[in-house]
């Protein structure tokens, strides 16, 4: 704990933060509880308790060790000073079953759907398409679970999801244990189309996509997680998705890179805190943000492993690994095509597998670690 003079305040919890998801790396598990140190600043001369436990005081700082049950928990700190009493409350979630785990998500998808939808006779089976066949190979070799976020349409190819046939519905359902689909956006362009989106616009676009997923693939293929295009939108737009069952969002908090717009509606301080954690909950809105650990197409092949090693070195960013890539980098007709993109995927998945990470979906239990 920092022993420098605290900022003048009556009472302020500094650790943990409201919305933190706490696990074995935040304390010790004993007798079915997670025991953590709650610390902060308080006016000297008073008595501080945390969930009824008397805190120790040192030069304006307080600290108390408390035990927390599994699941959502309330931490209540009280300061009694003379005849006055001050209180601060915050909510955290305790995960006693947390372990090393990972997921692979793919953003900006529409071209493979257009390939099949515009020429269904060329694909007797869903995995006759090379893109889906590649991901099936990755799953078969490593056990990887893949989450594909899709657009509703592509104007460049005059295609939308209503044109995708439902003849593969059984295949989608049979592979839903490792392959999921979800909403990403209406379309690729214009860039950042949800930066100022309202509730109704987001709700409309989401329902357009999900209606078609339900038609051609079935509800078994989607969970309560998505990445909104560019990972940004106002809180009203997030509420539209939350009200429709989506309560977890992939964010890309990149501190030190100038203005960061890939953290939805979060402010700079919230984004910085998220960047230092695997995930964080906005308790006021009832949604969870998962930190993306690596945009795989954004790294050179030889950078994949060193970057993952850096993420894994910190227990607070290395318990949950979110790997993300974009469909366009697989497509030869796109100017951003990367000839080694499949090797990048194998390199990333090979590393997490070798280091004991379990493939999961974040929608499975408490962000992929059900009891």
C-alpha cells in the first residue's frame, strides 16, 4: 500500500474498485471465501470498519482484511469520527473458480457469408467454404472456441443476410459447442458508424442481424457477448443491446496511444483501469467489459508470442486471454490481405495451448469459468 500522504478526504476506498471481478490473484481462497485487503484513505482520528471488520490506520490510510463469498458482493466501509458517521459502498463480483482460459473472436465478417449466399450450389456443406474449414481445423487441432461477429450487409457485393440459405442450419447447431455467431454492425462503412448512435438505431440494427442468425443458424449459436464495430458507442446504445440479452462487450483499452475510442462509453480513467484487468463490470449499467489482449492481425508473426508473454506476465491481465482478428486480412481481394494470417492464428493459439489456457466462451458461466 502506498504510504505517501493520501488526498484529503473523509473516506475513500482505493482498492478494490467498484465493478472489479476478483479472483485468486486478488487475495487468498480459504474456507470457500476469497480473503482480500480493502484499503483506502480516511480522516485521522476516526474508526474505520469494512463489512464490520475493524481496519488498521496508518497516516491517513486504512486497511482491513475481509472474506467475500462467491458472486456479486457489497463492500461497505464506515468511518466514525466524533458524533459523525461516513459511509462508502461499492460492488464487486467474486470468482472462486477462475483459471487460465482464452477465446478467439473474429470481427467484420460478411464476405464468407456472401460467398456462400450468392452461390449456395457450390457449397454442399457449410465447411466446404475454406474460411469456415480453416476455423474448424483450428478447433480440431487445439480445441479452440471461435466467436464470429457479423455484419448485416455489404453494399460492395450487393448482399445481405436475408440471402443466406437456411439449408446449413443443422450444421450450425451441431457445431455450436465451439462456433458462435453474433451481431457486429449493419455494415463495414462508414467507419465508426455507432459513435453517436442512439438506443433505437442500435436496437434496429441488432434485431436485423439476430433475426437472420435465428433463421439460418438457430439460437444455439449465439451467446450474451459481442464486439460492436470499432468497440464504441454511447451508453444508450449499449443499453439497447443489454435490454436484448447482450451483457458482455469486448473492449480495446490502449492507454498511452492518444485518444482512445475503442472503450464504448467509458471515460479515460475507466479505460485505464480496464486495461489493467482482464474484465471489469459497470455495476450501474449491469454490463461487463472484457479486455482484448491481442489483435492478431495487428502484430507481425514474430511479435505474437512476445506480446502474449507480456500480457500473461501480469496475473491481472493474463488469466483471461481474448484473441481477436478480422476477416478482411484473410481475403486476397482486400488490399490489407496478409499472406501469413493463418500462421499468425496458429502461432497465437499454439502459445496459449502450450501454456495451459483452456478454450471457453465468455458466455459460459462467470466469463468462461463456470463452477
